[in-house]
């Protein structure tokens, strides 16, 4: 996480360790400056294009396979349409989808009815996503194909 320029850590600061989610929502800074973690998290700011070396191919009910990049929960995305999957890692390289949805903009609030908190409560450990500029119909078809195959716990199922 980037800290504001006015929040320069000193060599003696000991707070620069990973925080558990929902820890009081604030990070202390030297000189008694406090950064509100939640405000920083939800304040729109540019996200660097972070590429992960991890990918997973999700098979759909139709037999088609869809190539997804694996990200940490809370990763920022470019403002492009796509499909995302909140997923639980069962073993190395083995995944179970918790929720599957398509969106017109992966950068903005994800449009599905399941929040990140709800997905995590159901076991989500990662976010799988890929950009899809083929239009809403293609995104809906892919979402439906995957939901029919996997029947994720947080999705309504579609009739065949």
C-alpha cells in the first residue's frame, strides 16, 4: 500500500508488518499522523498494472475453457468489461468457485449481488478475472456457462 508523502516512516517504526483484515481500520505513521486505511482503500486512485504469473482455465458446462488470471482479493483493475470469480484455493492449483459474475467495468464496484465480505465468509481466498470486450451478451453467456457447470454457493443457478 502506498502511504501519502506526508506519512514518511522512520527507521524505528515497527508498524510496517502485514495487518489482519479489519484491524481498527487505521495505520499509524511517524509524527502522530494517522492514515485512515478504509478511506485510502475506497478512495479512487490509479492502480498500477500488476501482472500475476498465475492463471487458471475454468471449464464451462459447454466444454469451453475460459482463461483467468489469479489475483489477491482487493486487487485493482483497469476500467474495462470482464468476468470475475471469487474462488477458494483447495490445494495448490485446485480451485472452487464461490461466486461468478460479469461486469461492464472491473475497476468500479463489482456489479454482482455478492460483496467481497460475503464471498470471504463463504471461503473466497482469491479473485480470478479476465477482460472481455466482446459485449454484454458474450459476458453473460460465459457467466451462465460457468455457473451451470460449477453451481457456486453464492450464485443463483441458471436452467440449462
